[in-house]
């Protein structure tokens, strides 16, 4: 399971010009699911991300988590995080889990974030989404759990 985490001042997801999710200060998490991923990977990443200290305290040090600041999360499924570009010019996505495996695991990951105390919204799995990310910092962090 792969997560690309961005610290944001806001994030929105629209499908067919309709806003389906919107958050203020917090994290936008682009989440990719691989073939071997399951509950263990989802739980590990949800706990890690909820506690990840990437927000500044009053002294300007990155000592605070999304929980500490009362922030939110927006989870967007992103199978392209499993792109293989080693051969040719067109990426292969054969390492990404099939939708029937990935969709419930994306939902489970979002549920686990909520269980950690992070208010969490999601995009629409499989839809063509317009994702607007106001990356703060910019801070972008890659996490992976095999």
C-alpha cells in the first residue's frame, strides 16, 4: 500500500462539476493499493499518518500531527501510484490491485483514519475526479507498507 501525503490548507474533490468532498487544514492522502495489501497495511498506514508530526507548533517546529491541530483528511484512491515506467513510454499498472479488491480497502483505510480520530472524507472510487490540493509548505511525503 502506498500513500502520498500532502499537508494542505484545503482540498476538494469534484465529479462532473459537483463537489463530493472538501476539507480545510489537514492532509490530502492519495492512496494506492497493491495486490498483496490488506488489513495489516491499511491499519499501519492509518495509525502512522494520524500520528505523523508534520505541522508546526508555536515555535515553528514540526512537532504536531493532524490530530494535534484538529485537522481533517481527504483520501483519494490513486492506482497510478503503482505505475511501472521501466519499459517503454506508457506506464503499466499491473501491480495495482483490481477494483474489487482496492475499493473496499480504500474505504477500510478511511474508516481506520476516522477510528484514530481524524475526520475523513473520500473521493469517488473509479470516477474521473478533479482534485484540488492547496499544498502548504509544500510538504509532500511518501509512505509505503509492503
